[in-house]
C-alpha cells in the first residue's frame, strides 16, 4: 500500500539545517498494524506527517496505492488526504464550538457529501464508536477518552484505508489510553492500515510491526507473528 | 464543500463568537446607516428646494422693475434716477412674443379686509385671470377672477384659505361680500390651502382684479410681471423676447430684471445633488473603517483558529475551501451589518421626517444600493489578506502549537 524510497526531510531551523529524515525506505502492506517509536527528535512525527501528506519530503519518492504522490499539488494532496487518510492527534483537535456529531461529520462536509447521506453515515459512526448518547455534547463537555473516540470516529468518517495516529494516548491516563487503543485496533481488524506514533513502549508493543527511529533513520523494524 | 454547508459553517463561527459578531455588525451597521441617513438629508434638502421652486409654477419667467447691476458709483442713487415703472401696457405687450404662453401682471399691497365687525390685515394681490395658471395654484371652491379687459376690474375677489376661515369661520365664504379699504368685493372663489412658498403665504392673501388694485393702492406701477413660457425650451427665447420688447418700449433702456426660476433651480439642483454625493461619500468612509475592523478581526481569527484551520487542512480542506469559509463569514457579516444599517437608517429617516415634516427626507436609490454594496465590497476586500494567510497556513506547524 505504501512504498517510501530514499525519503529525506531537511528543515531549516534558523541558519542551521536539520535532517529530520535521512533516506528512509519503508514498505507498508494493506491492513498492517504498525507502531513507530523513538526518542524525541528522532523524526518519527515527521515521518508520520510525510506519510499523511501533511509534509513534503525534500527528496525521495512516495508511492501510495501505487500512485506517486511526491509531486502532487496542494489541492490534489488535500483530495487524497480527504479520501484515503484519517488522522488521530494527541490533542484530539476537535473544533470546540461544534458538537461531537458535528465534529465527526466535518470531513464529510468538507468532501461535499449530501446532507442525507451524511446523516446516514453519521448515525452509524456514532453508534459504532459508542457516541450516540454524547452526540449533542460539545468537546468541553466530554472526557478525554470520549474526545479521542470522537476524533477516531471523525478519522473514520470517510472510510479511509489508512489511519495515522500521532501519540493518540499521550494525553490520556493509562486505562483510557488502553481503551482508545482497543478502538483503534478494531479499525485494524476491520481491514484498515493503522500506523501509531508513540513513545510509550507498552502502547508500541501492541502493534504487530514495530519500527524504531533514531536520528531520522529506521534503526529497527520488527514483526511479531502472533498478532 | 457545498454552499449550504459553507453558510452553516460560517454561521456556527459567527454564533460561537457573539460579542465579536455583534461588534462588527455594529460597525458595519453604523456605516451603512450613516450613508443612508446623510444622503436622505441631502436628498430631502434638494427635493425641498426643487418643490419650493416648482410651486412657483414651471417655465416661469419673472420680470422686476429696475435692474440690479453694479456700476461705478451707484449713479442711480447719486443722480436721483429711479427706474422706470412697469405698466400694464408693458405687460400686455409681452404677449407679442411667440414664446410666451401667459402673462400675469401683479400689483401687491396690504389692506384692511373687513367682513361685518371682523377685520384682518392681509396682503392684497391685484392681477388677471391668468395668474392662477401661471402660479399653478388650485381653488378649493368657486372660480378665479373672470377673464376680460384687465383695465376694467369687476368688484370680485378670491380669498386664501386662512383669510376665509378667519373672516367667516365655519360659514361659507363663497358669494359673500367683503370690504378692502373703501371698496366692496364679492367673493367668487376660495384658494386651496398651499402654505408657505418661498416666503410668501398664499393662504393669507386676497386676490382682486388688477384694475381694482391699481385704483385701491393708487398706482399705475406693477410690482412684478409673471410670464409663463410655452415650454421649458422656450424659456431662453422668451427671456430674450421680453428684454427686447421692454427695451423698445422703454426707449432703448434696459431697466428691468428678468429672472427665470429654471436657471436658479438647475443650479440649486446641481449643487445639492453634488452635496448629497459628497456627504454620502464622507459617510462611506465610516464603512471603510468598518472594513478595517473586519480585517483586524479576521486576522485575529486566523491566529486564534490556527489549529482549527490546520485541522481542516489535515481533514482534506483545500486552500480554496478555507478562503471560501473566510469570505462567507465576511459577506454574512456585511449583509447582516447592511440590514441593520438600512433598518437604522430608515428609522433615522422617519425620525427626521417627524421632526421636520416639511422636508421630504428620502434616501436616494443609489445610496440604498451603494451602501450595502460598499459594505460587502469592503468586507470582501479586507478579508483577502486574512483569507490568503489562512489558506497558506502549514497544517503541521498549525497543529503542533498548542
């Protein structure tokens, strides 16, 4: 599904060049469950942003579903993100003035889906993620775990094939974190590709494939057979 | 993003920031209301002046004895020379001009008007039958002076509405006799109430035949001659003819002043129209100020909503969608502000109309159109920068900041 070859990412911090990614080669198959770990500044978030088409690599090639997305324009990238990728963030990033339901609906609104179709899908998403009773609540009336469930439901609104989660449990207590991971893992069981960036070894260990980044390079790529 | 969703999204933003929304609506509203109210005042003043002139009669040319001109050392005064009088024969001679439709010579004086024991000081106008058409006055009852030889007046009169009411009260005035000085006149008509017209209240006059007035005031001289040209285009040829006829009759002396209200009116009309435009324009500056406020608020919004904008981009919103969201918000604000402003301006206009009922306050159509359009235009214009800034926001940077 994903093939990265020779991905470099150079950031300019003041006058200094910072190599966030140094020649990353990575192939990720369909329906894989993968965690990316590593110390701060190792480039794991940058890698996730490149995978999510939020950041452009400075060099290298990125094939998504066999299509070279390296040279696409902003609008085209937005379209691919909209249709293929779902994001889950550490700080949830819910729109505070919108209700839970309206937050979940947002990607479908942006995609220009008709209102009746949206309502149909929304009802199912809210039910699937156990949010039906909280649909009318605004984010400040929800607990952290509920917020992240809303965020995951939002990520799944366009039924993307790829879910990217950046420290999804980073802002939650251990128990709630585990629950959120279970929700994410259900997405994986339903056939989605899930990539989780985390610094929590316990969370990282849940994935079948575990990548360790050091200094912008992949230092370790391990698979367990069981999961 | 669908248009309906865009509207809903912008509405949610506006609803979510009520005090901010109210502030912009207020600023926009004040701007629009100012344009509407100020232009209504200007237009009211213009229409007032135009109406005042119009009530004098259209295509009117007025001839005054004497010539107003400034020469060396006011010779007329020094030499004791008085201008030659205008006479009835002068007035009748004016009818020779093909450009002239009607001529109404005028003698004016004040007289003690009496009915039984009631008495009233009143302006007395001596004129001919044509006067009522030249001055475009209406009768409430009866007839105007009969036409006939102006040198021989019948003892009849037409009274103004106030005079009739004061002298007769509720009794019908028509057919009754009244006395002016030592002469008796039978009332054949009552003028319709018209009110003040350039400082002359036609409700408080008594109109008698010219010959009777000349006898009453013991004068041959005319106060004025009112001439009605055949059409608006004929005013200029009529003026030339009148001056020439009178010059010939006055032994080559140009000793009358000819005023056509047309020229005066056109000048007033032009000045007041320009004035309305100018003050409307000045009021429109407040709209530009409101536009700057919109820009300011939008720029703050871009900073405040960095995360949200970054999120929308991550969720697949294109730059165009982000820009559209900002413009929709701005246009909604402008429309709301314009609606408030038009309503406030209309209220102000009604209040002005109550305070000064004589002046026809009405915002001209161009102001009613231009004010909201300017509001929308400034809002859109001043949103270009914030919208572009928002659309160009890097989603990673926007999302990483807490």
